[in-house]
């Protein structure tokens, strides 16, 4: 059997032609235009920012974090950080509007859209591959002002956006999205994602009980323990974590911060450069180092410069099934037990992508080589068939069989063909690749296969990648079953946070903000209010700052 997986031959799914909505008129906002450029299956996860819904206390949270971060990071962050804040529409005093950010981001070829909390990894990575930042519309509570495990607008905007002003880093981030999107995830990865999302929501919900938190933490522990192996997707997320989220750059002795998790956390920004955190030179082995999203990191990796990021990413990319294909790719899909797509090339050179769950691979011998020695593959449904990553109809409730050899299906009717690997395949072609009365022999001995299936013949498998080959067609069929799009859990947490702020406290925060804007230090009327709310430390701090001006 011929080799199928030299890196230059592996096809890459396009990210620029997935059917955007009709573009809005000239009166549309910058964010509306950014949303309209997304394919429908991604627009499902987008939420309106609802800027007026931010409370005065939430604006105070933003101001507290950003002013301290900007001061602290002035000589500790990568040189592009402070310039990047202004270049991407982010100010220090109030929560940024996505419209203002999109006006600035458009000049560097990016955009941003609002989402609610954790979104599925495949959605996040595809957005990033398209040059779109997913900005969590909510903001952390004042109780978690130094650090929060949940996505929020501080982390997603003030953390990720500023360094995009560096073209080389922006290109790295986009490539991270492309590679993460194609990496194969396991069924356990999905369970862990759901558990992490639940825990982050519970911890940000003021109404959550200690029992709720304990249950969510135990859920995450159990989901993590269920993992049978470290998947490609997990390794890709680790590389992203140790670079784009928690990366340092420069010398080991005096590195600078560029990771969004460091740039958006007062706690991490102060902690990361201390001797308590081990500094390691960045290399591809970082994908073998796990992380805990709920605590500060005990070690960090230091890149030489942003060109170094590209080098490590390229080395990692070469290890993945979407680049290697062949037996290696099929074996990776088999153990994942999750939806993947197998790229095939037939005897006439035609490419197709077959989406399903790889349930069986007939290997003649144990091998992990990139060459193709497998005799056939069985995929469980739903099955989606595509050409050039565009679906040929919708997903079908059936199974698929891919037989490897030089044979061709007839235009219709009965067939009986022998392949060069000892297989003989017979059946009746009833429709487009739909075969009934499927019978298979290996060296004259019967092989058990489904009697009705979609049947394909192929000579090579240049790529095996995670998820469906056409996410839009897949989403059309199954998107309504996805509970993550609605964001109900985050909505409940946000409502609880808003309800925890009394009317007079909200008015007090608003009064301080107005006094600051007017250049006034006259807040004597608010001192009595503080006596009623002795634990409202953030308001006390805001008042103290105003008094210091007088």
C-alpha cells in the first residue's frame, strides 16, 4: 500500500468560505458586521454584549483591575502590551464596548464577538482560526477580583487582545486555532469540558451553596479521572495554555509576560515572576505537562521570542493525525471514540471526507506508522460525506465501510471485486455509495461487516482530523441538541450577581463614578452609606481615591 501522509500532502480545511449571513447595511455596527461574517453554526454561540446591563460595581471592578494591571505591567509585560491596549480599543476606566474594539481590531485583520462563558472547544478554536476573538460578555465578581477560573471580559479583552498588535504573535494565535480545531478529541475530553464549565459557573454564582461547589468540584475530579489517555486535543490545549494563556517571553532570568491569563489577573501577574514559580525553557514537551485551571500555576514556560512560538507549534503540528494520516491517524481516531473525519483518496485521485466514529480498523499487524497498511475501516453513524469539506447532503443514520485498494464501485447494481490485500468485497449498489447485501472475505474466509452500509474504496488516507468535516451541515442536523448555545447557566449566575447589588449600593458606585468624571471629590454623603456596608471594600477604595485628590 502506498504512503499517504507526507506533511505537504495533508489537506487543510478552509476557514474563509463557510457561508456568512447576508451582510448588513451601512448602518450596521462594527460588531454586527463581524457577526454577519461568521457562518451560521458559529453565530449560534454569539450573544449581544448588552452594555447597559453592566452594573456600576462591575465598572468599578474593571477599573480596579485595569489600572493596577497597567501600572504593574508597565515594565513587566511584553513591549506591545500597553500600546496594544489602546490599539485594540481598551481603556482603563470602564468596561470596553465590543463595537469600539471591533473598530480598532479591523485595522489589524481581526474582530471580536460576545459569547457567554465557556463555549465548546471546537467553536473557540474555529473562531480563533478565523481571526475572531471570543469575548466572554460577563465580568468577574468583586469577590474574585484577583483571579477567576471562569472566562470573563477582563481576561478575554484585556488579556488576549493587546498582544495582537504584534503581527507575529497574532499569526501564531490564528495558527493555534487552526491546529486545535483539527486535533482529535476523545469522548472523555467532552466530559471534562462540561465539568470545568459547570464548576466555573458555580463559583461565580453568589447563590451557589457550599454543597453546590463541592459537587461541581467532585464532578470535575471524576471526569478527569475517566480519561483513558492524553488525546491530541488535550495536548493542543496544553500548548495553548502554556503559551497564549500563561506564557512568558525573553530570558529565563528576566522574562516578560504575554499570556492572557497573566496579563488579566492581578494575582497571577504578581505571582508569576517570583521565585515560587519555576521558569522552564519552552519546547514541545510542554504538551506533556498538565495544568489546573482553578489555581495559580507552579511553573511557567519561557519562549525565546515570538518566532520561537512558531517553531514549537510547527513541531507539535507534525505529530498530529491530521498531518500524519495513514495507520497512525486511524488508530488515533479509533481510540478517541468520538466524531472524527477520515480524508480518503480513491484510485482516480478524488478526495472525500467521511465523518463518523471510527469503531473498527482491520490492521494486518500492530503498527503506528504513517503508511497505510489497514485493510478496511468501519465507522458508526451518523455518517456525513463531503467533498472539499462541503457536505454531499446531510448526515445519514447508517454505518460506513472504507476498503483500501484499487477497486472502484460500479455506477449501480451488483459488484464483486478483489483487492490487493487479500480482501474480496461484494454487494449491490442501490444508490450513492449505499450498498445492500454487503459481503466481505479475507483470504476466502468470511469477515463480519454490516450488511447495509455506505461503501467506499480508497488507496490512501492523507489525513484524519477531529470533528465533522463540514461543521455547518453537522450543526444543521444536531445543533438544536446542543445545550451550550443557550448559556442558561451563565445567565442564572449573572442574574444572581445583579440581584446581590442593592439599589442604594448601585447608586453609590454610580455617584463615585460621576464625581470622578466631573473632577469632584465631594462624596461626603456616601460616608454614612459605608457604615451600613462595612464589607464593601471596593466602594471604600473608590471613595479613598477620590478623597486623596482633594
